[in-house]
């Protein structure tokens, strides 16, 4: 049996999904008499109406942007845990630009454009700190990223309760919402915007092309797969590592910018909504390949949105989506491990 | 304790590392285990100490068969191994290291351990402070600590793997005295080494291994010539050397000094001419690797100058060396040379020149196909490189080398290759020489060194010999120099 063949890979992947579903069903069966009903409700809750579908897409775009960025750092062999902070900084930069320019003579479209651009810049800056720490300070990117995440959260709270607080009193509900001329235009009365959909799709396509068709992508992958050999071959490895952080940070910043301009229209304390961490899961699940990122991210977004139904309809906790997502990743990794073991035995 | 090994076999893939080895070691004896790198001595000792398991064969202790499936098992049977690099915990204190490996109890009995350590130090005449940190100790002291720890754990058989590398002469004398004292107390000692003078001086018997086979187990008086021949096999002569193209100097080393935590090489002067092949001989860890990395720009000299084509390149970064036509091919092909997970085409794209931003996949595939044919690599453009055999990986590594190189630095260019592949590799390398490139290569195969080099440098314990003309040198002479004789 050739355990590296695509068919065997697919079989193991299928088995992993199957096992994850069984596991989630067992967890459900412990809390309700009707586990299948729960799945049905999640399905209805995510695809049951146009409004629901658009809500799923609202979650999909930032998740897809985060995943796209993470594919770059994963390719370079890096674990960019700091992505949450990078999304947050993207949101902060975006908010800052809109706050500064709202009411100015610039057309609103220009303001939105500049704010999104600076969001990407903010994310990239925050990521560059992790990169510097990693490359020149010898601090593992996981620890550096984790630290920067806390700093980002603290910064958000300080802004919301300090300089940017609502007139009167600061509250957890965030800063004062912007005038709706500074919102990304929505489709009808749906919450999703063509613009954010466009940014998300363009992002993943760009990353796919970058990683699969360019010298940059191939070299990045060489650095990630064997840094020592890449260095001996004469590749400037540190530059590639830094570039991957910057690109991932920029994509994370874009995700933050979309959250601000397209979804919340203000800065809120948990602006990243955990899409960074979820993106890490998606990245692992698709085995760091860009091809599958979009559908899997859509599936994860649907789970997140659909499970909101659970507490409403069935009085179940909405954490089910997290259980299923976590179980999926764990079982896929486990099955990969089993496959590798079989490979080693040969 | 009397140890008996019966018909030990061990395979690593295609390599037969231990081939039917039977050996009897008397209680209280000092048994030498001699052999060149890769002869199978470490494998045999690792089997005895439970690090790895034999494929077949028996181990008997005082006539009773025992099964050793882990190092903990071995120490339970009274067998302890002192590794070449001490397996201790440098950031911890001496006394904590001493306690590690102790069985039973949640709370270690520090007082008893301290008493034990001090008593043993007195008996063996060591003086290590129990509260010192291990990373402050010398390698010799760390060995002493390891010996005491193993004895305290109840070892009656001590295996020492190359214990005299990296310690001073004084510490070596001390170690030998200790070992003789321990042997008198009935401890059985297995002394693994490639240093002829050490085993000749210390051991009551010497077992010689060559390519996995026990060639003999000799008793004193020893004849050095006989031992060398047993280690390296019969002297075979080959032809096939290209004369130096001209006497144009390509690279000059002036009073170079190399230092790392084990070695201190001083005042190396050497000049290399265009098209020349220089073989670097010596036991592993004698400084050849450092020398090669120095030439690659990966290690900076602590003194002296490197001139390439008359230009001072001392202290320049590695990338500068690469740009100036120096190429380094590491021995660990998959670890340092190639990219597991990438295909052959990917490798050729990476090594080739960048044309634009987007990769022309179809063109790249065709070029890869051409290279694959030119270098007779058994694979396709889409084969992942880790799926290739060792010989084909080496061919790939060669195929990746840029044209127009000035200096090729090779570590074990034919290690693990069959004869046909080796010949082929050298054919390609000689072609490079005819185009004006010079080669430095490390090899533990003396025949290969003498066959292909114009000149040979021998490394021994941080010293580098004067360049020897390969045509005027025999494997015997080389073997003696490598073993530390005749310096």
C-alpha cells in the first residue's frame, strides 16, 4: 500500500471527518436526546435563508483573509500565533484613519480606501515586531506572537475606555459608530458587502498564485521545509522569513479593516472575533494548501453562524461548533500521524 | 562480570552494521574495540547498552542469557555506557546530575547521594564540587562525573565510547589510571577508540572491526602495522589521477587559526592550485569538518587570512563566498542539502537563475528532465526528493551545483553509494576539475582519498599534517597518521 498516494490520503481524510462527526455526535448525545436535530438546526441556521447565508459570508471573509495570510507563514515553517493581535491592530489603524478623516473634504470612498490600506499596514507592522523578535532576538514566534496579542488587546481596551471613548462614558460596546457614509456599501438589507467579498476572494487567489506559481513562493517553501539547506544554497533566509511575517500581517490587518468598515463600523473590544485562531485551524485542516482554504473556511464560518441557533432553539450551548471544529483538526492530524506511521513501518 | 556476545547481527536499511559478531570479554579486563568510522563499533556498543536492539544474536552475562531492551535495562544488569558526548544536563548542578537515573522514590535522597559522591571521589581521587554547574566543568571532569554516576547506579561493566577525544593529556593519564584501578576491582571495561596508541597502551585485548565484521581479537604484544592493516584492509592501488592543470594559485591560507569548543588548530598555511583535488583524511571530529566550513565561509578563522584569487576574503559572510564561486556540499544530504517535500523540478528551479517573477512550469519541467538525464538520476521531474535513494540524492546534489564554480567543498561525496555511483560521481567531479575548479573533500575511505587526491592533508587531534603527495603515500602510512602515529 502506497500511503502517499492521493487516494490513500483522501481515504484517511475522509476517515478523519467521519471520526470527528462521530465524536461530536457523542458529545451531543450526552447533552440532548436529539443530536441529529442539532445538526439540522445548524444547517438551517447557516443556509436557511438569504440573511443567514449573508451572515455566514460576513464571517467567511475575515476568516478567509486570516487563513490566506497564515498560509504564507505556514509555508515559511512559522506558527504565526500573533495573528489575533495583527487583526486587532489592523482594526485599530482603520478606525484611527476614519476617525481622523471623517468630516473632512475627502470623498467617503477615499476615506474607506485609505483606512483599509492603513489597516493592512497596521497588521504588517505588528507582525514585523514578531519577525524582529524571532530573527534578531531569538524569541520563538509563538511566544512573541502570544505576547503581542496581549499587548494588542490591552491597547484596544485603553483606546475604547480612554482616548476614543464614547461621549459621556466608555463602554464595552466599543467606540462611537461611524456615520454610515463610511461603511462598506451593503447588498440590499443584507449585512454583507460586495467589496468585502471581493477583498476576501482576491486575497486567497493572490496567495494561491503567489505560493504556487512564483519564485518567491517556491523559495519561501524551501526556507520553510529546510532552512539550513536554503541558507547553504545561498537564499537570504531571514529576508524571506521577514517577508512572510509582513504579508501575513498585512492580510490579518485587512481582516481587521473589513471587520471595522464592513461589519461593526466601530472598534469593539473583541474585534478579531477569534478568526485568527480559527484561521490556524483551517490552515492545518487544509494541510497548508491554498486550494481548499476557501471551502473549508466557508464550512467553519457556517458552523460558527449556524450554531448560534442551538441556544435559541434547543437550549444547547453554541460551543458545539468549536467542539466539531477542534475535533476535525485533531482527527485530521491524528490520521496524518497514523498514515506517517504506516509509512515509517514500510 | 563476564560478557559474551554471540552472533550479533544488525542491519540499518541496506547496511549490515554488525555482521555475526561473537566476542567474549573476561571479568575485570580492559577490552579495546578498534575500528575506523562506520566499522560498527558504536552500533555494537549501543546494542550492549540497550540504546538499540540487535536483529538477532544473544548477549550472555556470566553464562546467563540476558535481554537488554533499554538503557535502563542495561544498568539494571550492571552495564553502563559513557558516551562520546557526555549525556549529562549542563544547566544543572553536579549533585543533581549524579542523582538523575536513580530509581524509586518521589523525593531524591540528596544526603545519601552526596555521601556516595564524596566517598567515590575519595576512592578515585577526583575533586569535583557537588554544587558546581555541569557546564562549568571540563569534558574530562564531566567524564569523571559520568563514571561515578554509573558506578553508583551499580554498573559493573563500563563502556567508554571514544573517551579521549576532547580531553587534555593530563586528564587522559588520569582517566587511564582510573580505568586500570577500576579493572583491578573487577569492573569490566570496554574501551572504544580509533586511536592506536591509546588502545595499545591501555587494553589487555583489542578487538578490531571493519565494515561490520569482527576481523580479530588480538593480545599483546601489539604490532601497529598489523592493527592498521586489520582496520583498513589490504592496500589496493588505483590509477586515475589528473595532473594539476598548472601551478596557478587559486586559494591561499595564511597562518589560519580555527577554534571551537573542542579543537584549537593553529597556524595553517596552505596554497591550492587550480584544478587540484585535496583529500582531507582523519577520524571524524579531528577538525576536517571545521576546516571545510572555514573554506566555505561558514566558520570564521580566529587568526590569519584567506585569499581567493589574490583577494582577501577573510571574515566575509557566507553569501559572499557563494557569489565568488565557492560551493559547499554537506554530508547530510536530506538534512542540509536538499528540501524534503519538494520535487526534483522544484530543486532545479531553486538552484537555477530567476527569470522574472512567475515560474514557467513547463519550461522548468523540461529543463529538469534534461538534468535528470544528464546526471542519470533515477526519478522523474515530479519525484519528491526524499523518495530517491542515497545515490540518486547525491547525483541530484551534484546536478544542483552551479556552472563555473571555483572551489567545491565536499563532505563524504560517496558515502553510502555503491561502487558504480561512486565512480560516476568522481567522473563528474573530475570534469569540473578539468574546467578549472578545485576540490577539497573529506572521506573516511583511505583508498578513495589516495585514488582521487593530488595532495592529502591528515587531521589528528587538532593538528594538520604537511600536505602529502598522494602518489607517494600508501594507505599504511595514511592509516598510521590517522591513528596518531608518526607525527
